[in-house]
């Protein structure tokens, strides 16, 4: 019984300590997933689908653009891989799977895409969802155009630890 009373007092002291302002007013919003632990390389693999277009050139351009944006400030090498590349299974490697579709949007084409990281060599760090789907207007059937960079940068900022957008969150200081 005495142990339970001591435990209750310790809990009350902790709550009072937090409520008194001893805790910091803000904290980092996101801690990177364990997926990024002991990272040695990042791969980018793209699949672009469209009903009436040959997407091979667009797929290569998209993958290269994502690779270039991801490489800015990256602590490890970033490279493009294709289906069946054994580098996807390499230890310490995360692969960004980019799935995109091209659809008409008025008199232009729109690229809808999402990016999901996978690390097959470390199943304990599985990420089930990637970025929220994004939309960007294309300059043409084979040209990404400059407007896509904003959407790609935003998507990568949701995933990559060296690009994570940190926002302030309030620390809970009130018990109900």
C-alpha cells in the first residue's frame, strides 16, 4: 500500500512540474521514423501511368527531378533505380516509390502522385502510408515544367528527415 501511495505522489509531482511551466513551451513536431536509422543510400523508383500517353520520357524526367530535389542537403547518395534493381534490397537503403498518373485537366495535363518510402532490409521500420496525394499541372506530355517543383518539394518535406517541415506544437500542460 505504501508503494502505491509513493507512486501516486510521484505522478502528482510530475503533473504539477509540467503544469508549472518547467516543461518547454514547444517541442519538435515529428521524430523521423526508424526507417531512416543507419541510412546509407536512398533510391527513387517511379511508375507513371496514363491512358493515352507514352509515359517513358515523363517517368524518367519525374524520377530525375525527385532525385535532384531529394539530394539537396542529403547526407547519403540518392540515385534512380528501375524495377528489379537489386539496390532496392541493399542494407541501409530506403527506396522512394513514386506512383503517378497523368489525366487531362481542362486544356492541360495534370500529374497526380504520391510517394511512399520502403526499406525491405528492415521490416521493423515499415511505413504504411507515404505522402498525401499531390497534383501538379504539366507543361506538356513530355515536359514537367517548373510548376511541379513546389509539389515535389512539399511531398519530400513530408518524408525525408533532412527536409522535414518542423512546426511548433503545444505541450499539454493541463490535466482534465
